[in-house]
C-alpha cells in the first residue's frame, strides 16, 4: 500500500513534471500551467520510483508489523469469497449470474488497498523493485523475509476466515450452496490450467499496483475494474482463492493434499511469474536506462 514516504516522493517529483509542462505550455498563464501539470500523468520513471520507495519502506518494517498486516489482509480477502457467494445466491441462475456475482470478488481487494494492508501479490511487485535496482544479497534477503512473512500470514488469515463461515446455520441454504460451488471451482481445474490462470491474475494485479500511483481519485474504480476482470475470467489469485480452497477442505469437497497440489502450488508459481516477470522486470527495464543515467550524473 502507498506509504507516506512514497506520497512525499510523488510530491517531490511534481515540480519536475510542472517544469516540463511549463516548457511546453508557455502560452498558458502560470496558474493555468500549474493546473495542467496537476492533471498530467506522471512519467514512467516517477511511477517506478514511487513504487520502489514504497518497497524500500516495506523492507524496513519489523516482522511483527508485517505479520499483523498480512494477517489482516488475509482475513479481509475472505470477504471476496463471501460477498461473491452472497451475490450468486441472490441472483437468478441465468447466463449473467456469474457476471453479477463477480462484483463481490472485488470487495476484499478494495478493503486491502484502502486499508493499506499487506497483500502478497502486491509485495512481490513493490519489494522486487529495490531488488532489481540495488542488485545485492542484502536487499534480496530482505525481500525474501517480507514475502515469506506476508504469504504465510495471508494464508493463515484465509484459513481462519474459511473456518468462521463453515457453519451451515450461519447462512441460508442458497448461500451455503453458493459457497460450496465456488469453493469446488478453486480446486477443480488441473495444475496446468490453474498455473496459466494464475499467471494472468498475477499480471493484472501487478499492473493494478503500477497504475494506482497515477490513478489518484480513481483508485477505487481502478481496483474494482481490474479485480472484476480477475473474477470474471475465473483467474486464480493465491490469497483470494485460498479462502475458497480452504472452505472446500473444511466442507469435505477437497483434501489438504489437493489444497496444496491443485491450488496453492500452481497459483503461487503463476502469480509470481505474472507479477514479477511480466510487469516488474519489463516495466523496470523500460526505465532502467534513465535510472542508470541519473546515477552516472550524480557521480560526476
């Protein structure tokens, strides 16, 4: 989630953006140039540095802070599963049922982003930028610590949430049926299908994180639209889907072994590849020459 340091950095970068805007907009009055600059899109390097600074701040967080934030995110993501089931149960069984119920899937992501909780697929992006920028073992080890703590606590949170809603008397029969149907889908595809679906999900979520610094007042809409596509395409997210797969285990629709082999392993690998390779590495590569040039200029 965007930290105070990253916000301050964005403010520091704005004078440069305003300067660039003023050079190309000399026909505007100073106050109009200021207004135009505020509505301009940040340069790719600015977005890169905002996310990298956020990652640097996350790498410095204590183990307990990461664990508590990760646990909160795992619990929050459970509401994606529950809300989707509630909408599915309340919607007639037509061809548009899934399209409507998929809006429920977005709730967990909205809660996590707005509450600035630690979600694994976001950490794979923000934490890897310092790694590919610094390229030293110390930063790599710090990123590994963050990923391990956040992933573990995210998954623990989803299992806790799944156990809390695994009570037949808690919801109506229609909702319980919808919960069971969605849970089965998390473990029913084969390893390869889940891996590919997770690849696209990781790609989309990482792109969402990359977009958020420039989304400004449209942050909520950005999260909603991107995660809606994930749900609509039955794409696999390691944390959101964990609540579903864990519920399948509790309800007897799947075994613990199937949770790990058919869901967790392929989804985790796919999310990491999609999030780090397709977005982090490519987007970092697009601004790496600018970073190198800036470093060389500072050394002169």
